């Protein structure tokens, strides 16, 4: 088990899919910076996500980064998340945004997106992957259809082996 830092979108989409419960199964702790915490409570944020954020589970900690990597060309939430992940030596950064992922990798961080989290949870038997993927596709997630198809194909191949 390990500590990870999360950007907004993985939390948002896992909550909307009813799969946020996988996080404490996969990680000891999820740390989020203040801007991510605020983004989870914006007026346009789905009510389910806002409700979750108003009563954070014990495995989520809000932490302010001491220093920001100001040279990165990413939004404030991603900037704080990348900076915090570097600072606390997080095992990974949970992030979907392509520019944010690239910046995180350039900073030497391991990155995992929503699809990777869902796939890992399915491999461990924590979720029904087709069900969660169906729910994910009903959200406004801007995830590459080819990536979704690849995850489903790997899952079906794995199921056939067992």
C-alpha cells in the first residue's frame, strides 16, 4: 500500500461511477491539494461529488504544497498536485489531463489515470469492469475511446483465461 496524490478528474469520475471505494483498497492514503478540494465543490460539480467532498473519508487528506513548480504549463489544480506529489515522494499522481500527465512525467512522477485505476481494481476483483466502464461512459469524461476499448479487450481476454 502506498500514498498517492490525486488531481480532480480521477476522484470526480470514480465517485460518479460509484467506484471511489477502490482507492483505499489500492492505496494507503490519497492526498489532495487545496485547489483540487475546492474544484470538487464548485457550483458546476455534480451533487454526488460535492456531497462526497463535504465529508471526506478518513483515507483522504488535504495538504498544501510547500513549493510550486511554477514553470509548468498546467492549471492550478494540476500544478499543486504535481508539486505536492514531488514534495511528499508520492508513489504516483492520479491524473487524466494529457498536458498534466506529460508535465508530471517530465518531473519524474509515475502517473495513473482513471482508466488505469479501474483496470487495476478489476484485476484485483474489486469491481465489475464492464459495469463501471458503462457508468464511466455515461459521464462527461473525455477519455480516448481507443483506450477504453483496449481496457475492455484486456479484461475480456483475462476473463477467458480463467
